[in-house]
């Protein structure tokens, strides 16, 4: 949920297995740069540093360049790889000259001028008919101070610098401090900064505007592979790739059935129970981490070191144990029967989901009062919203006691928290799997591709040679691989394994890291991987009401929570902080002009991400209703990879069908139709100068994202889908997918409840399928 930050603010973060940069020589100025040409837009980003020294102090400057096609209206870099609390450099052409500035951001908003860095544009900068080039010296740019202390570029180490790109011009090109819209694209590349140094003589010459002197290009750097001897790798009955909800449930049920199972997860621990240690200062001395404390949910999006996001997926995705369920809002809905019907796209054999939903409930019951004292806290927004909804003919119920009732109903938000802490599959299924002798868990291990001989999968290739020669984990003779790497992660593994549409496979073929492991073209398997995706479009409405406690918009909960609330939470996991921000959810069914039924879902919470109004308002009294279009949505998009193998949306799935948009506009108009009947209630975004239709039409498309992606490895029939009714990938013997990517259409609520029921059903079908281990 909470798409509020969406693409626009995806943190620019480091340490990814990003495309690697290497040395090159700029032919115009002869400078030996270390950098990367990003293939989506053809922009080159380069850096070169003075020598590393062993005595005295290291230099605090570097020379850099951005060489961009004219289509780039502005481009920028974060050599440190993050947007927040980092040196940011931006530049654009203005006539025949380059305008540039150093910027700094403490939040995902317009970065402002940064004091400290001294920028000098070097003479080989230029603008010609096809390109612009900014060659610059950046002094006082290696170390800078932040609110949390000094920060430095890793000049002697490996780094993951970020780039940002925009096809939209800045507002005032002549002004170095011009405002501009958020980047339209961004990415990262790996750079071994320890190699990006030249002699003092060369550096000083170039820094003073001189050219040449350096050697020619030495070609791209190669990643060194460990040559350490490895023992005989252990084969497994089942290799499960990805420790999100799909993978954890699959691995638990397979190991319960006595199979030998390895669960391979690219990320590290999350909650304290799994060895996680990342916690706010106020929780020191406890095992309570950011991932345990429900009230810290909103801080997932505002942190200077958000290591939990997958850096090579350009929408939000959790890359740590638990996947999305380690970092999400934990809204948890038992699926209605309609979620698994043929009308929703499921094969007929999936229709009777109840036994699987029951298995899930038995392991992980929901709660709509997560505080351990059973009380509800900070309920003002729920009270105000229910007054509004009562006037529209809604009735209140306990949502998960009545999963099939989803028209004109509202109820308290339900979660999968346990004992006032994040629960989810990590606190339940993972714990039972972990103690079995036939279960192995490998963390910090990334699967690159499956190893296959035509239709037969023999193992998976990982990035860790400690697993065996070439990093390969092998399968037992009748063994099977289950991909559970999520709606973006699983398609990427399939592409890298030669499975998917040829345009994606050709990108893999032209990638120097991935192509050696791609099967020969004769063995490519053409399936619609990445097509058929949907996600809920969602629109935020922001209100004020005098009764609301906006809880400082959740901005204080990490560093400076209300003392009594923090103390209460630490004492026995009760109080405001035992719950994520949502307080109330509602649903209503709508008939569209195409005779199809679509559902509207609403989520109500105190606080608001962004307020756009020309009128004054009281920030202590704001709350948000997020309106989503849910089940029945007809729009579909496409996801895939780019040349750097970053996974990303290729065609946004929101509002492709204008009827989806018309229904959501109708739904929003209904939500606010009786606003005057609730004394003191004011809609501030959009304010009364903007119609709902204009508001929806002008909504930033990236902000429509609800992070509920499904369908990229859709279940169905041969020729149309990616996996069959047993979740086996078509045209393979022993490759399966169990994650959100198989779900054919959006479930009624936030999806992980429906997904976990689907995972229970999938693993039952896989175990029942003959031919396995
Ligand atoms: C910000 C946010 C908020 C959300 N809020 C809610 C909510 O409140 N309620 C709700 O129901 N849903 C919510 N969702 C959606 C929900 O979390 C996802 O639908 C769900 O987690 C999908 O599960 P999955 O198993 O398909 O994949 P994921 O949860 O994405 O798990 C995939 C796992 O695979 C690992 N992995 C990926 N690639 C590899 C690889 N190559 N090798 C090894 N491991 C790999 C990842 O590290 C990750 O652990 C939210 C999602 C986000 C991002
Ligand atoms: C413009 O400059 C770029 C970068 O140096 C160069 O690659 C390109 O060939 C130039 N274009 C023309 C038309 O000279
Ligand atoms: C210079 O930086 C390198 C890399 O960070 C470091 O190893 C070295 O000790 C530094 N030199 C000094 C004198 O601090
Ligand atoms: C933290 O967890 C460890 C390991 O599970 C346990 O031994 C310890 O008692 C816990 N500490 C607290 C303060 O709960
Ligand atoms: C937890 O502590 C709070 C306040 O200190 C108290 O009101 C509440 O009853 C306690 N709850 C439990 C379950 O012990
Ligand atoms: C493999 O990738 C993971 C995730 O990116 C990383 O944490 C780990 O260090 C890598 N392992 C090796 C041996 O490079
Ligand atoms: C803003 O709201 C808070 C909380 O309701 C209230 O205490 C304060 O007086 C309000 N401020 C103004 C200027 O109305
Ligand atoms: C619009 O809202 C503002 C602030 O709430 C109010 O002052 C103004 O009178 C309203 N205008 C109209 C036309 O209703
Ligand atoms: C998925 O998309 C492909 C390509 O658009 C289409 O041919 C196929 O019918 C779709 N599959 C399903 C099950 O809708």
C-alpha cells in the first residue's frame, strides 16, 4: 500500500549487484575516467580521483563528467549512491553552456543548494547538435557533514553510484538553483572506486583544464571470481528461490513433507527473531527492530540508509527475509471466494480455496486490534471516516469475519501482527521450517539464473562460489526449483534463464555479465513473462478535521517518539506504536459502463504524505483516505528489464482502460459526496479549486503505484500463460513459480493474504504432482 512515495521517491541506494562500470578514455579531452554508459538513454557518467595516499591526508576532490544526448533535459549523479544526505550534482544545457549545481536533500523532495562543494566547469564541456557534456572538478566533495555525522565517498572501496535522468526541462535553465520535477528515470552502476585513481601529475593537469597525458582505454573491468577450492556441493530435492511470503510457505510445507529443501534469499535478516539489529535508539537494549515495531512502518520511506529495498528494482520491493512482508503495512485480508474463481482468471481447479485459507489462518490469524492490551489507539480518523461512510449507506463489520461481504462495508484495519509486533510468515512458517534437519537457509545469496538443459532444470546459479563450482546449487535427479523471487525478481531470473519474450532475452544476451549463462537461442522458451501485470491505481485524498491527532505525520516515531507511547510499547508492546498507520478500511462495488463490476477499496490513516493546497490548513489535524480500484480492474501493463538488468515497469498498468479511471473517479466523488454532513471536515487535497476529475487526470502516474503487482508469470493455459495449473513453467519439466507473479488478477484487498492462501494451494498441488522427488 501507500504508493505515496512510489517511483518519484524511490531511494537512491547503494550496494546493489548493479551493472559494473570500468575505465574509459574520453576522446575529446583524453581524461581516463572510470564510469559507465547507461544504455536506456545513452548517458555516460565518469569519475576520476587523485591518488590514494598512505601518509598525509587523502585528497577531497575528484573530476567527473556527464555526457548526454540532447534528449536529456537534465541529468544528475549521486556518487555516494543515495539521494538523502548525499552530495548530488545536477547539470543541464542552456544555450551553448552548461549550468550546474551541487544539491542536498534530507527528504524525497526537491533537493536544495549544498554548501561546501566547489564546482568548476572544465573547458572540454560543450553543447553540440546531438549532445551536451559537462566535465567538472568537484572540490570539497569527498566528505560532507550530515545531521548524523560526517559521510564520505568510498574512495578506496567498491561503491554503487547513482544517476538520475529527466526528459523534462528544468523550470529556469539559466539559474543553477532552478527547480525541476523529479527525475523521469534513475539507476545505479557498480564502480570499484579503489581503481578510479590516477597519478597526481595527471590529475592536476586535468583539474587545471589540461587534456591528454593518460593512457588509452583499457576496456571494462571484470569482476574477479573466487578461485578458492570448494567442496562437493549438496544437491537438494527442492531449491526455493526467495524468502518472501510465497517462498517461505513453499519451503515450510515442502520440508514438513520430508523433502530436502534449501531456501535461498538474497537479503539478510529482518526482525530481531531472525537476527536483525537495525533499531531506533529508543529501543536499544531490546530485540525490537525497525521491522518488528509496527508503528515504524511509515519510516520505511524516510531513512538515510534504506538497505531493505531491492536496489535493482525500480519500484519498491523488499530484499530481506520476509520480502514485502518484512517492510509492508501488514494489512492482511482473508480472501473472499471471488478471489479464486475462473472469472478472476484462475484455472477451475483453484476455485475451492477455503481449505488453504484455513491452513493459513491456523498458522497466522489476523487481528484488528494489534495492541497487546486489546485496546485501539489513535482512532479519530476512523471515527470521522465512519461518519462519512454511514451517510453513504455503508455498514460496519469485522472485515475478516465476513470476507465475502465487500460492498458498502467498513471495518477496523486488519493486520498479520502477532503479540504487538510484526508477525507474518517470518514469525510463523519460517520458524517451523528453520528447526527441521532437512531444511537449509542461505541468506545474502542471489540466484542469477536456473541452470537448464532444455526443459530439464539441474540447479540454480548463485553469486556465491562457496555453494559449489560456478556458484551452482545442484538438484537431486528428480528435484525441482521453485521461484519465489516476487513479481519483479522471478521474471528477471526467467529472462536470465532464457525464458520469456525475445526482446527481454536479447537484452540479457547483450549484457556482458549475464550472457555467458544464457542458454543458446535454440533453447529459448518463449512465454509471456512480464505481460498481464496489474496493480491497484490509488489516489490519496487529504482532509482535516478538528478531532484528528495527525501524530506529527509519523515523522517523529524513529528519532523522537512521544515518550509515553514509546515507554508503553517497550514495556509490553501495547499502545499507538503496536499498529501501523492505517485505522479503517472500506469497500464498495461499482458497475462500469462495460457491464463489469469493479470494487473500490479505501484505507484511512492519520497523517498525510503530501499536501497541495493554496489554502492554509492545520497540519496537526490532517488525515488521508487512499482510494484504490481493486478487483475487476481491466487495465494491464508490462514489466521487464532494461539493458542494465534493472527490473522496471515497461508499460504502467494503471488506467489503460478508461473505464477503470471513470469508475475510480465515480468512487472518489461518492466518498466525498456528503462531506458537508460531517461538521468540521474539510478536503484539502484536492482543494476546492480542483475538480476530482482534474485531480485524477493530472495525478503523477508513478504515484498511482500501490506496490501490489501481480500477473507477471500468470497462471493459465498453454499459449496464453507462463505457468500451468500446477504452477509449473510451461515447456519445462521441473521449474515452478510460487509468488505474487502467478496471480492472474488483483484480489479484493491488499494482496498478501490472498497470496499466502495461493501459496498453500500451490505447494499442495506441487507435492501431489507425480515425477517429483
Ligand atoms: C511498500 C510496500 C507496502 C505494501 N503493503 C502491503 C500491505 O499492507 N498489505 C499487503 O497485503 N500487501 C502489501 N504489499 C504487497 C506485498 O508485500 C507483496 O504482495 C508480497 O510481499 C509479495 O510476495 P512475494 O512472495 O511474491 O514476493 P516478495 O515479498 O517480493 O519476496 C521476494 C523475495 O525474494 C528475494 N529475492 C528476489 N530476487 C532474488 C534472487 N535473485 N535470489 C534470491 N532471492 C531473491 C527477495 O529478497 C524477497 O525476500 C506491500 C508492498 C510494498 C513494497
Ligand atoms: C557531439 O559531442 C558528442 C560527445 O563528445 C559526440 O559523441 C558527438 O559525435 C558530437 N556530435 C556532433 C554532431 O559532432
Ligand atoms: C586514504 O584512503 C584509503 C582508502 O580509504 C585508506 O586506505 C588510506 O588509509 C587513506 N590514507 C590516509 C593517510 O588516511
Ligand atoms: C534477544 O534475543 C536473544 C536471542 O533470541 C535472547 O537470548 C535475549 O534474551 C533477547 N533479549 C531481550 C532483551 O529480549
Ligand atoms: C501494558 O502497559 C500499559 C501501560 O503501561 C497498560 O495500560 C496495559 O494494561 C499493559 N498491557 C498488558 C497486556 O500488560
Ligand atoms: C551475493 O549477493 C548478495 C545480495 O546482493 C550479497 O549480499 C552478497 O554479498 C553476494 N555474495 C557474494 C559472494 O558476492
Ligand atoms: C491545530 O490543531 C491542534 C490539534 O488539534 C490544535 O491544538 C491547535 O490549536 C490548532 N492550531 C490552530 C492554529 O488552529
Ligand atoms: C475554498 O476553501 C477555502 C479554505 O477551506 C475557503 O476559504 C474558501 O472560501 C473556499 N471557496 C469556496 C468557493 O468554497
Ligand atoms: C497475457 O498476455 C499475453 C500477451 O499480451 C496474451 O497473449 C495472453 O493471452 C495473456 N494471458 C492471459 C492469461 O491473459
